[in-house]
């Protein structure tokens, strides 16, 4: 696999919302039922919350998985340090490829989350949708 193809594969998986572990290695494990990332988001655009956000930009996060137009990622090994939450992911892309990696989510405020990959090759921003849109798409 060429460098460009590998980078594209990584970016696609990350577009699913994920990959990184910035310098967070000694975080506290979150208590059961405690997962501030859970919700519906849009990737790289502000969520309008009217149910008309582009489906390609919708990202849904639960304590166990991340679902987006790129595929489904299982979440494990969740740790939080301050406003950063690191997780390990195993993603099955729409293409059928399996990609694993570490992800760090940086909570900017109650509505915005940044995501960076381990190698800092990918960065994206998630915008939280109002609760009423969680049942759409």
C-alpha cells in the first residue's frame, strides 16, 4: 500500500471521527454511565439541528461505538484527563477495511469537540446537535 493510499485510509477512518492519543497516557478511567462524548454531532460544520444536516457529516457517539458515513468504530479503553478523553478504536469502514488506533477528543466547550490522530496527520471538529436531532438520520 502506497503512502498516499495509507494516509487516505487513515484519514477516512478518522473521518469516522477518530484516532489519536495526544500526550494523554495517565488519565482516569471514566465511571460507568459517565461518557460526556455521547450524542449526535456534525463533522466540520455547525449542526443546524433542523434534521437537514448533510448525512455525510452526521456522527453518532455512544459509550461503545462511533457511527458515521465512513463506517462503525467500536470504542474501548476510555480514559479522561481534564478536557481530553482518549479511546482505542477498531473501525470497520464502508469499504470493509478494518482500521484500529487511538483517538483523543478534546472538549472545547459543551458543544464542540476537536479530534486529532496520533501522528497529527488528521484534525477535525465535531459540533454537538441539539438533543431533538439525535433520533434523525
